[in-house]
C-alpha cells in the first residue's frame, strides 16, 4: 500500500478534503481508502505528502486565469467527464502545486502540474 496526501484532495466539485489521503494498492492500482490526516492524528508510514491539490484528472489552465476561474474550469471538466476518487476503483492522481496556490491571484507560471500516480 502507498498513501498520497496533500493539502487538499479534490474528490469531486462538492467534496474537497483538507489534508486528504488516497491509499492505493500499488499492485492493482485500486483505491483502498480515502480519508483526512485530521481524522487519524499522525501521518502514517508509506505516506507521501505534497503541498498542493491532488486531482483525479489532469487539469488544463492558462496562466491568465485566477483561482475562481480555475475552480470553475475544474467543476466544468468534472461535470463533462465525471472522474472521482472512490474505494475499489482505479485512479490517476495529478498534483497541482504552486507558491501562491489559493491566494485569489493569477495562476501565472508559478503553478505546476505533475502526474503522481497512474
């Protein structure tokens, strides 16, 4: 088992988990658990923590977008192609990270997207 955690886990537009963790069976690629570090107290072994937002799909954005526009884009992308993080399902994880993440500023080139798993 491997655990991937981040400041925020975007499970769906209505379910964003603070200090969210996705536990994945590395042999099968299936999600075995989804929870918040806030609920368990301590970070568990085999947990990789990222500063940013973990998403179940690759986000596309332009540097001119601000945070509000970006999250509207995520919601729109999700409604067109629903991909969420559910136990028992395979998942791909993408990390959105940046120095000024969630500060209601332009995204600019300070934001970076990296495939984490899948």
